[in-house]
């Protein structure tokens, strides 16, 4: 074969290889563009306005949560803040508020059991008989009880018992049972009572009226 023919064949081979390389580059470029388009579709870029909107949306959600928290934990008024810790705790406990009377001095009267509607009523001046258990409110330590023994008799309103009893038992009917939360001012004050009741103690009594005449 002549030299010119070989040269021509070499040129054709080079051109073919060059063409194949171009095709490969086009395919790679096309593939890259497809991947880029897919990525843009999956994760679109947010404009500045959209980014700000998204941020505000998150802030709004936080504000909504804060609003819910505020509804669940209402702020106490100055009057409520001035109440004693025990009184406030009793007021916001799970006790049915419809069965509790809270006096301004801190005495709380809770109706536990209701006796017969036509039962005799304990009122000032009457002699009453009760069964009771008394304990320290803070520790729960029982300091006195006559459950299982004879009832305790006294004249209501005559000052024979602590003031919390004279006030807290008034209006009970025979068969009624009450829980009394008594502040120190209506109990044993700043002196206490022996070793079992320290000074300035809040007291808790469960009292059942068994007689009134």
C-alpha cells in the first residue's frame, strides 16, 4: 500500500476517535444537567422573601406554644401572691373546689361525707359529739385521734376547743364528715402544744359528727 493511503487512513482513525470523545463529553454533560435538574426539583432554593417567611413561621409557632403555656399557668394576682404558701397550694390542688370553703384567714373546710338531710345540726351553743383524727399538715404526723374509742363531747362555740373547731364544725349534720385545714392563728398559735405540736403549726383534722343536742 502506498504511503499516502496509510496517511489518509490514519487521519480517518484520528477523526473517528475525536468524534467518539465529543459524543462521550456530550453524554456526560447531559447526565450532569439531568442530575442538577433533579436536585433542584427535590430541594428548591428559597427566595429571600420565602426564607423570611419561613423564619417568621417558626417564630409564630413558638409564640403559639408560649400562648398555650400562658393559658395553662395563669399569672397570680397580687392578692393570690400574698396568700400563704399552704393556702395557695390548697386552693390550686385537685380537690373539688365546689366542696371546699376557704376563709380569708386561711381556714379551709372540705365536705368529705354528707349525712342524712334531716340529721340534727351542730350550731353554736349545742353540745356535740365527734370522732376525729388530727395531724400536722406539713409532715402528716398524727398527734391525736379517738377513732376506735369513745366520742369527744363539748359545747360548740363556748371556747372549749381551738377556734378552728368552733368555726369549722358549725353547720354540720349528724353523719357529716369534714376535713379542716387550720392555720396557726385558729389553732395553737406561736406557742404550740407540748412536744407533738410545734409553734406556728398548720393542722389538718378529719372530723365526723356523731351527735348534737
